C-alpha cells in the first residue's frame, strides 16, 4: 500500500507488541514513549500510520480488557504530547479523538484518566487552523454521549482550544454556541455548570465593543430565559456602532428570537429596534444569512399581529433592514455561501489530486480531510496571499504529494477554493452616518476580523 512502508509497519507492530505485553506502569510508559518517538520521526515520504491507528482503535474498544484500553489511551497521549508531532500523524489524532473521548466515560478509573489525558494532548497537538476537523467529534460527544464525563472532556477540549487557538476558534463561535447552550440544560448538574463556564470562556473571543459589557447577561439568558425581558430592556438603550460579524449574531440572535416572542408589546418593539440597529452594521449578506430563518418569522408574525402602530412600524423597519442586508428577493432567503466548508474544500482538493495521486488519496483520506479543514479556515479568513497558503499547508500536502510537488498543488487549491470577491453592499445614508460615527469613536481604524 502506498500509505505505509513495510519496514515502518513492522517496527510499529513490534513496538505495539512490546506495549501489549507490558504490565508495570514504567514499562507501559517506556513502550508508549518509544512508539511516540518512532511514529513522529522521519520514516519516509508519503507514508501515514493508518494500520497502527486501526490497532489503537481496536484496543480502545476492547470491552474485555481494561488494561488494553488504558495502554492504548496512554500511547495516544504520548504520541500527541511528543515535542514535534509529525504532519503525517496530526490528522490521525483527529481520527482517534472519538475513541479517546469514549474512554473518558469508561467505568474503570485508570482508563478514564488515561482517556482524559489523551483528549487534552490531542487538543494541544493539532494545528489550530484544523479546529473544524476536530470540533464535529466534540459536538457529537456533547450532544449524544451516554456518559457525562465524556461531555466534560469535550468541554475541556473546547477550553483548551480557546487558549491555544483563540483566533481560529473565534470563527467557530456560531457553530459552538448552540451546542454549548444545549449542554447548559443538561440533566447532570456537573455538565450544566461546566458548560456555563465554557460558554463564558468562548464568549471572551467575541470582539464587539457595543455588547461586550452585556455578554454576562446574554449568557445568563441562555440558562434562565426568564431574564430575557430585562436583558432586552438593557440592550434597547445601546447605540450600535461596531461592525457586526457572525460571532456577535450567534450570541445575540437567540435573545432576540425570544424577545420577539415575548407577550409584552414593549419587549417585541425593543427587540425589533435592536435587530434593525444591529443589522445595519452587517456588510455581507453571507454573515446574516444563517440567522435569517430565526429572525424573519418572528418579525413577520409581529408585524401582522401587533395592534400598536409604533411597534408595527419599528418591526417593519427591522424587516426592511433584514431584507436589504440579507439580499432577500421575493421573500426567498438566500442560502449562505459555504466556500470554507470542509466538505466543499475537500471536493476541490480531490479534483486536484485525483489525476496524479489517486492511490495515495485513497489511503490517506484523513490527511486530505485535515488539509481541507485548514484550507477552509484560510478561506474563512479571506486570506489571498499565496505565501500564507504555502506556509500553512505545505507540511500536510507534502504527506500526499511529496515535498517537491506540494507548492503547485497548494497554489491550484488556493485559486479553486478562494471565492470571487463579492461587491460590497451599498450603504444607506443612515448606515453611512453610523460608519462615520464608528470611525470617530474607534481608537483604531482597524476592525477585528471576527467580531
């Protein structure tokens, strides 16, 4: 198979056998360290440890042998904690993440502890730009794990990425807020409390001067919906001047959706005013598109049913703003563009690689998925510079193509994956005044990329 060299497979089999026969903690640690050093060392070009990873997965799922599960988890932790994790190994740590998470839910304490260490080691080992490759596993655990310690480990993983890759995780805030919100309503008290702390940690990545002082109250509203009217009142007096991006909307829209559904007309009116004022500060229809299905129905219902003329007028203004900003035509909400989606980028990557590297691609699926995740992050950041693409992707693309051919593949991917520039929206006179106001109030003309 082109994915593994027979010599390296044999060495890994021998090292794994040494681990399997080890009984004492010191022997297990020694065998795991030897595995980590070998697998992360330079073995040969265009090779990945797929067979060995399958062996680790099998050991982790061995229900009859707790020691085998523990040793496999220890081996993963040692591999991920190595001083220099190989580009050919990183993608397979993501493959091992679900099994490591499941180990945290093990009834045997030693396995549980080893699994927890493995999960945190993986969080520290993966490229921050590849977070969208790992987070689906984390979100799956948070939503569906049968054992609550596994959910706690998933929350620990998110907290670790908040610290190690804050810029990259800021882009994932819209995906994570709904899942963590669900965990804040978990039946297990420990999970609820831990999820609340993780939400606080995650929301520190939202950079928006207009709402930052309200973030604690917005988080409280998720845990206690009865606080919605009071929080809408607080935000109703806010002047919005900072450009609004997806993370801000991800935190605000659940509150506004609930505010629009409140019985009191005054709250419905204020929620509509907030929608209107805030969404005037959205530049790109793609930013607001994912949130339109949440906001439009509530506004439309209120406009059709409110008796108060002023409340109806404010609601109409909010609807008009969303229609303009969201580029809604004939009542049809356009689909959000997903240029940076991992599956979209992966499809383009496979088109590029298939003619020359079909055999490698077939046996290195996790590497291709990892590359697509990283490239998707670069697309999300609207980065066009070729040197940035090469510096970020070269070690991983070279695993499939070899070092000499990697840059040409990356350049082709950059051109295929980068969306054509979108014309900027024409600002209304009111929006232009708000933009001037924002510039005057800002200590710097630079607006953070993810706000």
